[in-house]
């Protein structure tokens, strides 16, 4: 009758199978201010979004009709692509111009960032110099690339020159952070041993630090090249830098040809996938070697 003897302890108190012991304590999570702020922020954003959709002035446009028209535009753009104002060969040439713009800015940025990254690494430079370079790089990196391009366009004018300078400026700040963190992963004991054997700073940097971090350097450089390709497409439209981005801008804003935009989008997508595959294979070969 009642509970089995196996559910009782020496204190004659029942211990149920889902309990840890005779008096399993209930563990309550302590109040976490950061988690509370995050939850309040997310709830506030959801409420503001709902309020915005309810009170937004749609200028007499029916939301359902707008969604239907958008789907029709996507259908024409993605499922009915064609070339009308440029040929397929011309589109390929413009894509190669965009790739060349991305490659040029990546090479310039990587070369300058390599030297600045050595001085930004705390294990190779003084703390003051490291903090100064990293702070300047963080400031440059916080400003969008398109804004830097427009700033330099004031002096150089809209075109490829302003695009190259602005994109290089942002690439340098991005790669400084990546390279310096890769250099800082080297064990300080190795650097101290090289100093004790009589090696100078340049020998340590170019014969020990850079060779040991070469895989990370190339991996970050390829990653930035992929970013620069996407940015170069946007700069072709925003800054008149040429390439496939300018043709996409003309097709969308001047010719109002959604089908040609779809063709250009497919070409850009194919090249982006090819760049990703190439970069992935290069990184895998570096890891194996």
C-alpha cells in the first residue's frame, strides 16, 4: 500500500524519481541586467515595428496590391531575363572591370595593411603605437565605404579614382585589424628567443611572424577581396566608377528595364560564387601545406 520502500530514505521522507534528493533545491536564475536590457530592447523594437506598420501613410496604396506588384516585378526580373541595351559579351567585360577594381583595391589595401599591422600588433610594437593605429583603423572602419568614396570624390571627382582611393582606405583599416590579430597569436616566447639570439625587429617580422601567419593573412585577404567585389558593384552605380554596377544603375534608373537587371544580377551572382569557390580552394590548399 502507498509508495514503494525504494522511494523512501533513512529519514522516512519520500524521494520521487524526478527529484535529486530528499529536498532538491530550486535554483532560480539571478537577475541579469544585460539580459533584461536586451529583452526590453527587442520587445520595444517589435512594438515599434507593429505601430509603424499600423500608422504608416501608404498614400492610398493597398498593401496587398503592393505585395502583388512586387512579386510580379521579381517574376519579370528573375524568370524573364534578357539583354537589350548591352550584349552578353559587353556584360562579361564590365564584370571583369569590376573584378579588376576589387583586385586593385585589395592589393593596395593588403600591402599597406601588412606594414601597419606589424606596428599595430602588441607583441611587436609599443602599447602606445598599437593603440593609436588600432584606434585610427577603427574610426576609418566605422565609416561606410561609400561615404569615403564620396569624400574623396570632392577632390578627385566622381569616377574610378575616387572609388579606388575610398575602397582602399576602408580595406586598409579592415585588414589592419585582421593582420594584427593574426600576428598577436604568435607565442611571445618565440619572439623573446629570437631577440635573445640577436635577431633584429625586421628579421623577427619577416622571417618568423609573417611566415607563421601566412595562412591567416591570405585567408583574410581573399575574404576582403570578396567584400570589395560587392562594394565595387555598388560603387559603379553610386560613384560612377564604371563596371557592371553602372550598367545595372542605367538599366534600373534610366531604361527602367527589370528584365535586363535580372540578367545582370545572374552574371554578378555567378562571378560571386566563382570567387567564393576559388577562395575556399586556396584556403584549403594553404591549410594542407
